[in-house]
C-alpha cells in the first residue's frame, strides 16, 4: 500500500520535528467494527512516528484493551492520545484522523508535548494554572477548515499546562452522531463541560475567560 | 484519500534574535506574502506574523481569475504562494495574532498574542478582511447553529438540507456552487440585483435546485435550538415573507481588519485604511496592502500586486531615511 505522506511532506515534517525536545508516545485505539478511517489513521501515526526517533507508537483495541481505554477516557475509534516523556497523559486527545488542515494542530501538539516552550506570557500561564475545576474541552473540526487547527492547539495547550483540563479534537464528519448530538453545523465549535459553547477560533484569553467563570 | 495542508514552516528562532527588523508584515494572505517576497528579494530583514497562511483563499473553492492558474482551488493557490515564499526562507510566525502596534520614537513595537514584542522600522499591514455581518436579530444567536460565513468549511453539514445564501456578488455565487454537491435546495436572497461576474451567473443557470429572490432584504433569523428560517422583505411587492431553511450562508463582502491601526492612521468611513499611490498610510513608516485598504476591488491579484508595490516603496523609504540615499 502506498504511503499517505509523499516524500516532500515527509521531508517537511521531519525538519519540523527536529524542534522536538523530549520523547512523546502516541497511543492509538482502533476498532474492528464500523471504522472506515482506522487503517489510515494508523498509517498516518506510524508514518509520522517513523520521521523522528523521539516518537513511539502503540496500538490498542478499543474493545479489547478496555483498561487502557478507560484510563484515557477513550470511547471512539479512531482515537489517540499523546503522552509526554514520562508516559503521562496530559489530556491531549484526537478523535478522527488529523489530516487536511488538522495536520497542523497535530504536529503542534507533538512539538508542544515534547517540552518546547509555548512562549506564553508569564501572567497567562499563571492564570491557566489557577483553574481548579475539572474541565473537558471538545473542539469539533472538519479537515477543510483553516480556522480549526488554531482552536484545537489553544485547547490542547491549556490541557498541557493544567492537569484539571482535558482537551479533545473531534472530526465532525467521522463522528456524525456526536455532531448531531452537539448540534454542530459550523466549525470550529467548542464545547466546554458539555454545556458551554464558544464559536470560531478563539484566542486563548477567550477560553480562559470562559474557564474562569465555570 | 486524505490530503495534507502543512502550514508549519521551519521553526524560525530569528524572531527571538533580531533586535530591529526592517519590515514586519502582519497578515499572510496574498498581499502579505507577495509583500514579503518582494522585500526579501530586495535584501530587507523581513518577517511575517499571521494567524493563518493564505487568508481568505481558504474560504474560496475555485479561483478562475488569477493569471497563470486556470481553475485552481483556493487552498492550492495558497499552497503555491506559500511554497514560493518558503524557497526564499522568509521567517514566518503562524498561529499568532498581532494584538497592538505602538509607535516609540521612529520605531514601531508590534505586540503578539504569545507575549513577544517585535521592533521594526516599517510595517506592512495586510490583515485583509473578515466576513461582513448582516446585523439582523438572530444572527449572533444562530451563528454555527445554521448561520455560517464559510462554505468550504461548513457545506458538508447541510447534506440534503435547504440552505439560503445571502448576497449577490461573486462570493455569493461561488457559495451557491460550493453547496451544490451537498444541499437539496439552495435559495439566494439578496437585497438588490446581481453584481457577480457574468461567467459565474451562467454557471448558476445550470443549477436546477436553485431559487433566486432578488430585491429581498433579510430582516430576521429565527429558530429554536437551531435556525429554522428567515423573515425577509420582498421589496418589489413590499410584503414581509417567511422562508424556512436549515442553513444560511452570509456572503455579503468583508469588513476590513483595520482595528490595529485605528488610532495610528486615517481610515475612511468604511474603516478601510487610506493609502496613497505608494501604499503608504497617513503615518510615516506604516504601509498597507490588500483588502484592508481603501482600494475598491477586493481581489487576489490586486491584493498581491499591492503587496509588491508596498514592499518596493518600503525599500525606497528605508534607503532614504536610514541610509540617507
Ligand atoms: C468566498 C470568497 C470567494 C472569493 N473568490 C475570489 C476569486 O475567485 N478571485 C479573487 O481574485 N478574489 C476572490 N476573493 C477575494 C480574495 O480572497 C481577497 O481579495 C484576498 O484574499 C485579499 O487578500 P489579503 O492578503 O488582502 O487579505 P486576506 O486574504 O484576508 O488575508 C489576511 C491575513 O491576515 C491575517 N490576520 C488578520 N488579522 C491579523 C492579526 N491581528 N494578526 C495576525 N494576522 C492577522 C489573517 O489570518 C489572514 O491570513 C474571494 C473572497 C471570498 C470571501
């Protein structure tokens, strides 16, 4: 089977991944039932993992490895989480293949998780760390949406900076039932703790304003 | 098969190293990218700061009026532009919003959303435009609950549904064409007459699931959880009418992203940055190009050309004020 990433993209991504500081691990969950994009998601993750010595790839089965699935709160397939250098889950999850524009939020998450500084203001980091309530952020995207990766990256960075925060990208067309459930008819659509909504690619300050008022 | 739209350039640490830039370009659409290209070729120390590469090209499906590229997808044209810029190794920060521009003696301080501040001798503002709003009741409430401003992003959510397109220019006509593969029915509602290119209007004639209401002004968007329809004024009969629909794409032009300069330079009554024939604003050292300026025609090739003009004018300006030529 031919690769998803052509030579040129591989070179570009390899060079980008040179920025990584420490190691990260992808833990990917497949399912044998009704999963049209599982195979390709796995391919993408493996191809990317091959481009850097600092990335390891682990495959799990949503229906068999229930313990692990529970540990990372995985209920869908294809889904994956990115763990840090110490194998710790920091609340960074992707549901659906991060192709199209979403390759950008995926690669950003890899670099960020490897310990590269985000360059955030000190005050901003302080505010993020102060969030005490458990927070779940869902960011619905489509792969043709150029404004979506920014929204996903912001949410993931919040999660990386605070253990109370978990953030997940959800590809709206792969998970149509969820899109219907959360009434998604435009992306990016951000759902915080199941009931609060933000529309569009919001700067990190807007997220914070919302989180601080939860 | 999946495609990939890489925006991540080689990480540039130059943004931490350069103390004083010749030129900072704000915005990575056609105007900003071409401005940076020309400036780099002139040997300026130039960098780009932008939220996204390609700007409004990503809201466009097919572009058929950029010389040399027949019928190209907006995102492919953006990729072509970006590839070209990359060969020149222009340092770029993406995913970063410029928050504020301050003047400090003859130097401009550009404050970024990641907390950094860049110092530069000149600025090229190429921040383009954001979708213009209808400003009717229900628009905010149903935003992303039926109301959308980006067909390439959101068309798939309207599979087998009835959608309305508001507007009568090229982008409205293109929005209709973007929706054809998805929607079961499309209705254009526009307050006056068509302004779109003849060639696009010809294409619309072939769309049999299309209804067109001209001279019709949208008054209100209604619904409960999701939008359910609109109320509009049929101006030829002077009657208010109801039109039920699942979605509304608003394609009525753009508002200029000129907020960064509002206290620094002169804007016109439409909030566009007023520029002279060299793309210079009323403030020495600040130049602007593309959709953000008071230039009438908002087009890719025109924006790109303005970026080039600005970069060349900036080169001359720098030579004059900093090298005494
Ligand atoms: C639906 C649609 C269809 C169109 N079709 C065509 C067509 O077929 N042919 C044609 O010629 N033209 C078309 N246009 C118009 C064309 O897209 C614009 O004229 C052109 O993109 C303007 O280029 P620009 O560089 O001035 O601005 P933009 O393309 O708007 O780019 C501005 C950039 O600045 C960034 N930015 C804004 N604010 C900030 C900030 N504070 N900090 C950092 N970055 C910022 C944005 O993220 C963006 O990347 C269409 C437009 C639309 C909406």
